[in-house]
């Protein structure tokens, strides 16, 4: 199964990326995912179910430990894994 995750972390700071946002991006960019798109108001990534769920676990733990007070995320099934 292939999944897409979309997420944001809060609180926002328009002047400088907060530590929790930087950590969240690093987790997603360092994971074994494809179609990664990070931006100031939202981030998305796609990959196999195991890879996405592992990344989401790490993302939540590390972002909250780095000061996030809220993490909004959505996970969608986008198809079968071609493996």
C-alpha cells in the first residue's frame, strides 16, 4: 500500500522557522520516502505504508520534543505499492 502524509506543526513563526518545524522537515527529508515537498505552510510526502508510518512516528515524537504544541496531519491511501 502507498500512503501520502500531509502535515503542519505549530506554533507558526513567519520570521524564522521554529525548531519543531526544522526537525519535522529533517525527519521527512531523511526518511525513505519519495515525492517529498516541504514548505512554510504545509509538507507532503509519499511512500510505502511501512516507511510513511515509521516517518510519522518519528515526526510526531521529535516535533513534540522540539516544542511543537500541535501537529496536524492527514494520511491517505493513494494506491498499491508496486513492489
